């Protein structure tokens, strides 16, 4: 709600208590008014904008703070209703979304309650309906298809739907001739990485050395048979098995535990990193000679961050879409409490990179 010279704080409190609060409570919602400090947007308001299922933005008097908060909400999630005392306060390009005028006369309050009930019912029936120019943009059709990108980048058609991204069963001619797309190490700082397929165990062995101050070494796993994997059954988990080879324990200076983080490249050749926030990836701790399975949740979009330092980040969806998987990238290093896998020298083996229905 605005804090403006045309009405006192007492007047705005009356609007909240007579109009907004009872209207939303009649719809089954608890209603809380955002509190602000003069001239600034504080963390509690942003937190409320993130967590609220519905937000009513009163743009009466075109208060700058309210419009800023409205923009924050539009960028975070849907479920925003714009209101004002008259239509003149609302920019014309926002009136086509959920907008309601209101007044303080009994008949006007009664009409507002009926209108808000109708809009709330529409929102509950269609929660993904666009309510702003921002969500219009996010809902746009991609400029190109996934096929245009992944075939242009060297993968073959048709896509596979068997759920196996890479089983490391490499053959000399035809089929699965290579399991590695590329290796990367921070050579500027002297880091190194080496990888080879062990046919007896059908796995990939990676040996790496990350120097202090360097980015973690990584290996990109090529899709089996050089054909992208279509997640036709919408399996929610992508998993892999990993271990520390037994012979690593007899070599001096090797890490006893190795941290592994993951990026997934989708059909638009976008790189998505799995973790709570950008460059704070989830790190899986690999230790011991026994195979252990690790999983990432493809459906939990809040745990995926677009990695714009590589891949395509234009002309494609802004939210992660893993209906097609083209590449899986593993980063290796020493365990770190925060940030990327750290400096150190280690050996690790990876196998069975595939889709799963559960985490077991």
C-alpha cells in the first residue's frame, strides 16, 4: 500500500481494514499489510513478496516504492492483483491484467468484495495464468526448437528414450564410440585432468589436480551413441554412481574424499548447474571403494541455476527444461563448506549415468 501525502497513515489503515483485509479473508486467505521504512525497501517486504500466494498492489497516487515492489513481485511469481482508487493511477499497459478499482462507499466496498472473489477463484483455477508483462515474456514460445540446437551441435537424430544417458560401454566402430565430449582444467594456474574408460568395469576413471586458486577441473560426458536422451517418461531424477578406486589409497597425496558437482546441458544447449544459488553447487561427497549412487532432481526448478559462462543462453526458455538431455558435466575437487569443489589431487570413477524414478 502507498505511503503518500494525499492521505494519512490512518486513512490507509482504514482502507486496509475496511476493504482489503475482509475481502481476502472472505476468500479464505489471511491478509497482512507490508510495512516499509521511509525511502527504502527492506528485506521483510521482499520476503513477503516471495512467500505470499496472493499480493494486492495498491498503486493509488503512483507511489514509487509500490511500483518497485510490484516489479519485484512480477519478477518472482504469479498471483498479483493491481488495485487503485480510480483508473487514472494505473499505467494503461497494466490495465489488461488483474486490475480492480475500489472506493470507500458501502456499495463500492461490496462490489470490490464480489470482484476480488471472482478474481481469486480464477487464480485458483488457473494459477499459471499470466498476470503481468513479465510472465507474458516467460510464457513466450522459444524462437527455435531444441532439435535445431542439439543437431547443429553434432548430436544425431532420432533421440533415444531408453533412460540411459551413458553406460560407458564403448565400442571401436559405430554406436557408442566415445564417452567423453571434452575435458577442462584451469591450465593457466597449472591444473590438470585426465580421463579414460575402463572397459572391464564399464566406468570412466578421472584423475585430476586442482591448483590453489583455480577453478575445479571438469569432464563433459557425451550422450551414448552421440544421440540426445529424450526424457519421454518424465523421470524426475538423473543419477550416477561414483567411487574412489581402491588403488588410490596406496598413492601419496590423493584426496580421501572427492567432491563432485554437476551441470546438465539440455536440448537448447543451455548449461544448468545444480545447487541452491549460482556458483554454489550441490557437492556430492565420494569416498571409499564401494559404488554409491547420487541423484539430482530434474523437477525441482529452484535448485537449477543457468550457467551463462558456457552454452546457449539466448533464444531459449528462461526456466530449466530437461525434456531432452545432451550432455552431463561433472566438476571435481576437494570438499569445501561453500563454493566450488576446492584444490587438491584425486582419483574418482563414475558409471551408470541415467534417469531414475526414485532416489534409491
